[in-house]
């Protein structure tokens, strides 16, 4: 449980404190207390100026406090460096964020462990801490930085995984991947801060305060722009889906499930995000007016209408491709999200691994959402019925590997089950009844070879 994990982290912090060096060289005695106070204040202000980050269902914070914390490793003995970080974190967590005591305890303890282990690696690689001279080499600095970030991100990931019952690897990828480049680049300011303090004392901190603030502000603007772009995309999709009450919220749900499948598959953070974006935009081509009457109809499509509807992946990809950042993987995933694994799909009849992985993921997420949504001709299907359909069409409509990933995931099961339970009522329709009813609907298109048709899709 989370309490057990926090207890273990507290024990580790106590061991680190007891084993840490608290020595002060004679040359640094006169500077020690002023330096401790200066870095405590800088650490508090840096940590208090945090940014909120979404990590799945959880929310975490990102700040530039690691700059003074890592700089402290180069200036103070291990115990003092850890004390600076712990005091700054305690002040922010209890006074500014006002978190529950158990979370305050965890965050203080994990920062102690991160700083102590980072300091030990720094010293083991030949680094020297001093307030009177700067003698830090590139290798010891790199060792301290890597150790600090690895321990910090791993500790927080374990906490998120324990609290929200997620897989540790997935939580770590989300947390570390969200700001990895930013943190690595910004960490270069830590040895510069230590150097300037040794040379200039307090003016050295003030000299670097503006660049630190600028880096934080740049990252904040980047996060805000990403969120604004995402919100605008979702607004556009909602406007398109307003034409058909039965697809309201469809693309957002497909995006969430597709992202979960991609993460469970172990894809990179960038690929996961591309898959989520492609899933959100997979039906954007239906904004064109020629699809409007087809989307509103309840009867079966004739051959001409079906051929027209089958152009929507291409039209969607063309729209997505007008945004330069979406060209490539996102555009291809949108274009081919109706390709069947056995080659019977459209628009090009691709098969197997020739279908982009994002498109294969969207194929499953799209179909699952259609099956778990009430339709005029049937109620939403239970998770058990969805499972039966996926297994029945694995290797035909769906990638068998992705079906296995989907069925093994507790997180995906929870998402789908919540979706089913949100419907007024579910019913277990026989396979023949489901497929026969699906043939009456315009929006779902399927291309599995006769006599069996694939499950309905949105």
C-alpha cells in the first residue's frame, strides 16, 4: 500500500541522513551558514514556483528546484546538501501546497534520498564539494545529475503507481518523459550556479536568477501551448460529432483507449502521443458536407453511398496533413485506420505489419467504443461480449498482438467497463443479432470477408 511505501521511503531517508557526511572544511566555516541560508531560500522559491503536470489520472508538479539542489551537492557535504533540499521541500509542501501529512512526508523523504545518493555518486566519481573553490569535473557532475533524476523520478513513479494502481514502468515513462529534455538541458545551470556562488557569493545567485526564471517561463509557455492546441482539436472534434448524437464524445474516448493500448504495448512517449492525436482526429474528414446526410440516416447504405463513406479516412488524412506537425505518423494512422489486418480493409487494402501501428491501435479502440455505445438498433455490449468479438476477429480485422494487449490490461478493462456502465442499460446480443443489426447502420463500415461481418464501428 501507499502507507507502506512511504514508511520504507522514510526509513531510507533516515539511513541516508545517518550515513551522510556533515563535515565542513576550515576554509568554508565562515561561509557555511550564509551559504546554507541562501540556498535554502533559493530552493524554497524555486520549488514554490512549480508547474502542474497531468500524469494519467494523477497530477504531479515540476519545478526548477533541482538546480539549487544539485548545485548544493557541489558546495556542501552530503548531509548539509540534503538538509537544504529537505527544509525547502518541507516548507513548500506544508505551507504553499498544504498537502496531507503523508504526502509531505513522502516528498521530503524522497528528495533526501535523491540528493544523498546524487552526492555519494558525485564524490565517488572524484567530485569535491567546497564553498571556497570550484573543483567539479564533467564526469562527477553528470553522475550526480543522472543519479538525482533517476532516483527522484523512480520514487515519484512508484508513489503514483502505488496510489493509482498503475504499472510502474508506465508511470515512470509518463513522469520522466513529460519533461526529460527540459530537465537535462536545465540541469546545466546547476554547476554554473555553484561556480558563480563560489566566485561572487549572493550576487552570483542573483545573476543566475533571471535565466532560471526564463527557463521555467519558457517551459510553462510550452505546456500551455500544448494544452491550448489539444483543447482546440477537441473543440473541433466536438463540433463535428454534434451532427450525430450517437457519436458524441466518440473521438475523445477512442483517443483515451488508443493511448492506453499504445502505452501497454510499450511504445515511446512520442508514439503514444501521436497515436492519441491520430485517434482524436480519425474521423475529422466527416466535417465535409457530403457525409452529413449519410451520418444522419438510419437505413442501410447503398453501394454508391458506401463507396462515398469509405473515402472518409482519406479525407480525414488530407485535413490532418494540412498541419505540418501532424504529417507523417499521425497522418498515416488516420489514413489507414480502416485497414483490416487480413488486407480486406480500405483505402489501400494493407495487411499485417504494413498497416501503421497507430492505425491498428485505432482500429481496435474505434470498434470497441462503437460496441460499448448505445445504438438505435441495439444496446451497448458488455465487456465480456466485447472480448468475445475481439477474439473472434483477431487476425482478420484486428492485430492479434494488440488484441492480447487489450485483453490483458486492467487499466483498459476499467475504462471500457466504466463506459458500458455509463449507458442506461446493456444487453448481451447474440453474435448473429449484433452483426445483422450492424448491417442496418450507416456509420459503421466493415470489410471482413463474407459470410461473417466484422463488429460495428463508429
